[in-house]
């Protein structure tokens, strides 16, 4: 028997079925909006127009009509003659009538190659006869089931900075009251020696690059403001001269030229330093002293008050004011981190020397998943409380199809720090475990993590039958799944462009999808050529194609039969 073509010869399939009990019921026409019927969102919907012709149903008869897809029944529709009693839809004897019928059943694999048939019975009084079982369509197109598990998990980012600005401090040049000359004893202090040693080491260290030597000079606040400002200027100058002298090369050393690095930064009276030192001291009434000084905005008046206090409180002159007469030396430098090559080497020979940021950054330098896994395991071992190591280890395990291990890693990451990235990871696991509702809720809570989450929602849209939204959510991604969504959304040109731009372009399933696009456009050459390429890479697809209702209208085509045999 010749198979009916998918999507009809010129439009909608119309079948005329002669029922038994012809004295009670005549010929009824059944029109399907789609043949074969299609699976969308885990279900199969049929839309049937039932046309009862003039004088087609006995006035006192009623009929129960039940569409069956394989062994699964859709709801029963009851029609009755104009003089029959009951709750069915009344059909006028003249001129007949039309009934629009729609119903949905859950999809199961046995429906893929099932026939859509009409069954039922016709009754009048105590008389009852079975309707002749007749096929009215084919089932079932299941192309949405081609959706792939290419959900996207997201790597947590590192905060690695190769070059950081740092400061070498702790060096001070101290002065006597109202003086700006540097005493020779100052240059023998330990902090000055440390400064010299640090500068010598820095000059030969390629990882240290001094940018400035800031000389921050102060005067204690008990003198006149004008004199103190000048005094701070003079102290900055004398400190510069002293440091140049300190850094003068000794025998066997290379002379350093630091003149261009030195920046004199005189600050005048150090009121802030005075208050800080006073608060840190054990001087009685120190709070009162600070409040008295804060009462006077006039610097001259404050100087008078501090002089009075110096006379009254000898400890101010002894312990508080002298350390304020100084120049602070601060070397600003760039600390240059390890190069990429050095990081890779250390990750193998001495990973314990690397920080969490360096471990995460170094992992990103590798393309090989095993190298990434090695480094993420190190991150988990050394920094078990940092969620990023666990998440990124899960990322690798997921991409290596180690789903149980990935689940454990993602759950651990989320327990340490629940955030959009970890929620997306858990959503991916939930969807692939079949819990679509949970996955969707997790993805909706994770959209701030990035476009990957929207893509994952697009996969759920395909499974739910919302193809337009799937295409939108998948954005600019050129993937098999997006091309599939475009096919299901009837945008065949875009689908072909997408699959050809995807990594699946030359894969068995990529070719198979292109064959479906050809079938939907009635392009026999496109069907045969792409199926040939698909079977060359995966011969198991032959049996699928031979029974795939996407190709039903080509079943008896010699070229199709030849390629699938």
C-alpha cells in the first residue's frame, strides 16, 4: 500500500472513511491539520475536523468516535442525531455538520512509529455496532528529541594581577627641633641600612621595578606655621642629599642613579600625627588636650596653645613632638609576577608556592582538560574554602562526562558560596537528570551569571515546545541545538546557516539535521546527500532515517530507499 506523503500533496490530508452500521451512519470525512502528527513539549496534539455529510447520521442514533495513536486513546467525542437524547454534539440531518476536535496525550517512545486510527461505536436504542477501525494519519515526528546535552557551565574567574604596585616603607630620617640638617648618627640607623640593602637588591631583581622614592617631610606643630612649612621643605631636601650619599656605590657595586625617582613631598606641620600619637599615649587628660586644640581653627592660636601645653606637660615635648620632626621615605615600586611559562613550570614542580589566583590563572593557560583538572585539584587541596576551585573542577569533570563527580564538586562550591555561577551549575545537573522544573527555577535565579544561562534556558524551551523563545534565548551561539530550535520554528534558512557555522557542521547529527531541513523544503537532493554523509560517519542512523516520519513522503522514492538500505 502506498504511504501518504508528509504534509500532503498540496495541503491538508482528507480521508473519507466508510463506517459499519451504514443504516445508522454514513461516510464521515476526517481532516488532520498535520500528518504525520508531531510531538512537542512531551506531548502529541491532534486537531481533527470531523465532517458529517447530509443525512450522514440517523436522527435517533449517536456515535462515539475515539482517535487512537498506536495503543493510546485520545478523548472520545460523541455526536448524535437531531432526535437522539444524550450529551453529544447534535448533528442536523440536513444539511449535516462539522465538528472540530482537539486533544493531547503524553508522548511515549511507542508512538514514534504508530498509526493514527479511528475507533468507536454507533448506537440507536438497544442496537449497538462497532465502527470499522480506519487509519487516518501517521505518527509521530519526534525531531525535538534530537536536542543535545550541551548545557553550558561557567568557569569562576580569577583575580590574578601579574604586576602590582607596592610600597617599601619603614624608613625615617629624624631631626632635632627646628633643624633640617641630617645628623651622621641618623645614617647609621638600622632602617637606613635596610633601605640601602633593599635598593641594591631591587637594582638586580627583574621582578622589582622602583617607580618613585617619596620623601614626605614634616615639622612638629608647636612652631610658627610659616617657619614650619619652610622647615619641612628643607628637611625634604636634606633627606634627598643624605639618601644619595647613602646609595653611593661601594667597591664592587654598580652605582645607582635615583635622582629621577626622588619626589620631595613636604607637608608642613603634622597635626594629624600629633593627635594620633597623643591618643596612643598614656598621658593624662589627652582627650581634653585634643578637644582644646580642635577648638581653634586658627593655626597661630593652636600654636600658642600647644606651646602652653608643652610648658605644662613636659611629656609632650619629650615623647610626642620629637618623632614628628621627620622625613618618611617610601619607595613605590611594581612587583612583577611570574611569566606564563614560569607559572606553568611552578604548577608542575612546586605548586604549593602558587596562590589561589595564580593557580586559577595558570589553569586557564592550558587547553588540555587534564592539565586544567590537575591545577583545579591543587586549588581545592590548598584552598578548600574557596568555592572557585570546586566549581572549576566540576567544570572539567562535567566536560569529561564525569557527571557524579561534577555534581559533588558543584554542590560543594554552592555550599561554600551560593551565587549565580553555582546555581547555573546545579541547574545543568538538574536538567540532565530530568528535573526540568528545578533546572528552570535555578537558571532563572542565575541569569546574572552570563549568556550561558540564557542558552541553558533555551534548551528547556526546546523541550517545552517554545521554539521562538528558544531561538531568542540561545542568542548568537552557533550550535546544533540552536539550529534545531530554528528548524522547529520553521526558519530553515537560518537553521542551515547556524548548523553550518557550528562545531557539528560535519558531524553525523549535523548532516542528519540538514537532511531534515531538506525534507521540510522538499529538496530530495539535499536529503540524499546529507543522509549519505551522515551514514558514512554513523551507519546506525540508517535505521533511524528509515523510520523517521520527517522523511515519510520519500519512503517510496528509489533514491531514498537506496541510501537507507
